[in-house]
């Protein structure tokens, strides 16, 4: 698990992805849509909440996700 602090002070907890998470988004062809779907699952946030993030905060979450996958 990782804790990511957003610019508004909110702390988001992201769990490590499992194979079932990767399989669930495998059929999504658009890379950004696939990342959003993964973040929705791993951070227990709604798609609307992800959509309302600043680019800077989205990048923080995306970097945390990528660190799990590398």
C-alpha cells in the first residue's frame, strides 16, 4: 500500500495491483482511460473524483501506480 498526499491535503491510499486488476482493464484500448480505471479500483475513488483531480495530483497517482508495475 502507498499513501499519496494530494495538493489539497487529502491522503489517498493505493493498494498494490493484482493480476485481476490488470486483466479487468486489459480490454480498454485508450491508455488514459485504462489508467483511470486502474486508479478507480486501486484507490477506491470514483471516476468523477479522478476526473476532478488536477494534472499534478493525477501525475502523483500515476507515478505511484507505475512504481508498482516496474
